[in-house]
C-alpha cells in the first residue's frame, strides 16, 4: 500500500515580513535585517517544525521605492552558507538571475552550497523583471521578455552540463596509488551557443544532490513552458482555487510533453495568513497592518505591475480599468494578469486593490482562525491546486511562529504533513529523484 501524499512547506523569508508595511509594525524585527543570527534563528525554527526549505528572493538592483520600505537584503547564497552551518536538514533555496549572472560562476556557487550543506541547495531560477538592473551590468537596456527566456533556456543547458561534468565516482582520492581523480570521468562541455561559450569542466566535484533542485517562479506563457521543461519545484501566485487548479493542470500536462513524470514537479503557491483565535480578531489583525500602508509606496508597486500611474487619482474611487494597456509587452507577465483578474472579478476601488496587493504582492492572503487556514490548505492540496505551499508570514518572526505552532499541528493530525524528516537532502524532502550525470556513458574526457 502506497504512503499517503503529504504537503511540502517552505518558509519564504522576506526580511521584515511579506506585508509591505510589516517593517512599521511593532512586532516586526526591523532592527535585525542585516543580522545573520536573525536568519539562522528563523531557519532553525522552520527546521524544528520539519519544513522542507527556507527560501530567499533576490534581485540585482535596488528597488526605486526604498524610501518607504525595507528594500535591500543580504545576497542569498552567501546568507544560506551561513544558515547551512547553523542547521542540519532544512533545504536552502536561493534566487539567482540567468540574465545577470554567468553560468560558470553560478555553477560554482551553488555546487559549493550543496557541498557545504550536505545536499540541501535549491536554485530559484529567474530572468529578472527589474529594468533598472541593466544599468548595473553595462547594458543599454533591459532585454525583452522573450530574449530573457531564450537566454535562460541556453543557460540551463550549460549549467546542467557543468554540474554533471564530474561523474559521481570521478574522485578516487587514493594516496597509496597517487591517483586523486579518474580523468576519464571528468568532462569538458565545449558549449558554443548564441549567448555563451563555455568549455568546462567545473572545478569542483559533483555535489551530493547531483545538482541543486531547480525551482522556478514565472507563470507567464514562456514561464510555464520553461517550468514544465526544467523546474522541479514551482513557486506561483494565485488568488483563487480555480486559477490554481488551471495552472496546476497545465504545468503537469506540459511536463508530460517533455517526457517528464508530473510527480517530479512540485507546485507550491504562496500563502500569507493572518491568524487569530476568531475570524473577527484575524480581520482586525489584517486591518492593523493595512492601516500602516503608505499610498506612495503602494502606487509605485502597482505601477511596476501594470504600468499605470494612479498617483493623481482618488484612492476611494473606482479603479480605472479602461486605462490598462493589455496589449503592451507587460501584458505577458504573470503578475500583470493576476492584477487584471482581480480588477475584472471584484471591481475594487484603488484603495481596495492596493490593500489586496499589500499583503504579499499578489500572493494568496487569507485571514482566520487556525482551522480555517488548515481547511483551505487541505482543499487546495486535495483538489488539484497545490503540492504544498510557500508560507509567507505577514510579519516576522511572530507571523511564522503562529502558523507553525497553531496550523501545522492541525495538518499533522490530519495526516497531511510529516512528523519527522525521512531524508537528509532537499530532494529527499520533496520526493525527487537524484539525477544521473548526463555524461555517465560518455567517452570523451579531459586529458
């Protein structure tokens, strides 16, 4: 008899919490966002509750609204190396851009993290949407959406072969014979493509997981196709069960087209819960955060999502749907479509819309007692909408503690979440197979 399918749960650590005004709240640890022990403690708490992984977002440019919010953060691979030595089992997922990094350098960084952590590394693959990043890398302009995904596809081919360039048994390490490595099992990749020329091999042996877990977060048409081809875990944003079900079914269907088993892709929507003993108290808690919103910040966020400047509009007036340019290049972006769907479905005022988005930048925000949160998680999990969730606490650390101490025990009681870790690597936690090296049966090797 097969074991019952169980949830995967990640803690998505955003420095002060995921509500845009969390840094202003009295219970947020705003004075510790550059303190490495703060992040080590959060990871240790998540590990104590047997979470699959901690996850850090990142971007290669300073956001233009730092005046109103905490918008800088520690580089995540460096940070996760520090977290690795303070934890033993929990997965460590970092974001890095295929548009603004080179495959060889990134391959070394993640291979090192996987070795340091004993096989717990995951790479959140992004193409970067922030146009201002281009000026930090000597480019005249930000590459268009399609070009970024074209580069990303070639990038994945290159970096996969770099991580596989040492076969698992290439290291001999035999002092008696004087042989350290079997060079017939170390391979150049000799890649020559449109965007990259990389000889290889990597200058570090194959890591414990073979290669880091591939994570992806785009939900546009290009993003979905990319995820179905490469991703092993997908972070995604949905406001409704129906939307999540459509995305889930589409990704699993497309994966079959790439000869991949659908069970080898974990789809993990974001959930940002406001939890209290009653619905009234939970709603009051959410209102408490929304009252700290600064409209200047919120409208900047909205403009970045949909390309519409509403700074001169009455916040309590109807949202001007007719001004949204759905034919623009921005119209292919997943978050653009999410915002337009909210406007079309709910007909909100501008203030109501920015409050909806303030909670977690378009991810699912839910308020209620622990049983309600657990019920909704179970409904999505058991009805083809999710394999688990990225838990996005509105504030930290307390927002996570409440979820872990009040919701997780309910999920365990229902048999939906583990009591203990069954393995030691992130692949073990997600139930993913360890890939064989692409060069396992290769003939050509370095001299």
